[in-house]
C-alpha cells in the first residue's frame, strides 16, 4: 500500500502542541479531534463525484455530489475514539464500528475483546482509525478483523507512525494505504514512539 503523509501547516502545528508534555488532557483531546478533522478533509479529497440534476429556485441544472460507497469508520479502542468525533464532524453520514484490542502479557499478541461492526462492510469504504502506529501489532490485528467481516482494501488512518509499524502493515496487509500526520524516528525499548507524544490513550483519558 501507499503511505500518505498529510502535510498541512495546521496539522503540523496542532501535532507539535500535542507532543508537548505540558499539554493537558482537555487540550490534548480537543487538538486530536481537530487534527483528525483536518486529516479527514485531506483523505476525502479523492472521493468520486457523480452528476445529479438539481432544481434551484431559478432553474434545473447538473451538479455533482459525492458518489459511491458509504464510509465506515472503525476506531480501535480506546485511543481511536479520540479521533472519531473530529472525522464525523466532516462526514456525519459515516457508519461507525468498534474494535477493542489488548495485548496479552504472555504472548505479547493483540487479543480482540470487543467487536461490533456495521453491516455490509464489503460495500463500504472502511477506514481503521488509531492515533499511534508503533510496532503495528494493534493496527494489523484490527485490519485483520475488519477484513474477516468483509472489508475490501480498508484504509488505515493514524496520527503518528514509525518505520517499524509501517513495515509491519505493508508486510501483513500489502493492500492497505496508510494515512498519517507524521513519521517519527522509531521505537524505544518500551515500545514507545520516539519522539512521539507518549501514550495517546493515557493522555486522552488519564
Ligand atoms: C497497546 O494498546 C496494548 O495492546 C493495549 O492493550 C492497548 C491499549 O490501548 P488504549 O486503550 O490505551 O488505546 O498496544
Ligand atoms: C496505543 O498502542 C495505540 O492507541 C495503539 O492501539 C497501540 C499502538 O501500538 P502498536 O500495537 O502499534 O505497538 O495505545
């Protein structure tokens, strides 16, 4: 898949504020939703349009509306929820599914603990949403889940990615395009993204 780094001064500025450890929970939450909305704006740039006839108060004429499949957003619990409302601000008609994953302490493998997805996933444009792509274990597992429920060529939208996680997704899911606001240096010994912004779930929810 292709990796798209969504470069925009507003996205970069807000992400920098989020990286600052002095930024508190309330502001961090607001910034993540704002960045998610801006990323959704960029990501939807290539949506196909179709001609429709519209009766204006003056005349009938041809105009264009978004065509094709309804979007389905799948935030990975729990940090993915931090981006959901921002995206829904722009795409209110999107369907939403939830996938919950935790890491098993013995096997270190992601384990699915919750899964509720919209019907007819095979007919939708599915976007898996999670702020951090670190080792890639969680996102890869979430993509496997949505594919098992029918998703075709789902997309992955993250805030910060590292080369390790990108490589994992490209190996496990070569059909998946990744959209990120930044590619950071790498992972430290604890699996945290460097320089990163810490644990997104903890910074969102404490
Ligand atoms: C980590 O993310 C582990 O798999 C945890 O179980 C999971 C927790 O994420 P969050 O609830 O903080 O978003 O990689
Ligand atoms: C964080 O850990 C994020 O929200 C993701 O769910 C996960 C990323 O870690 P990894 O599975 O890519 O290593 O809580």
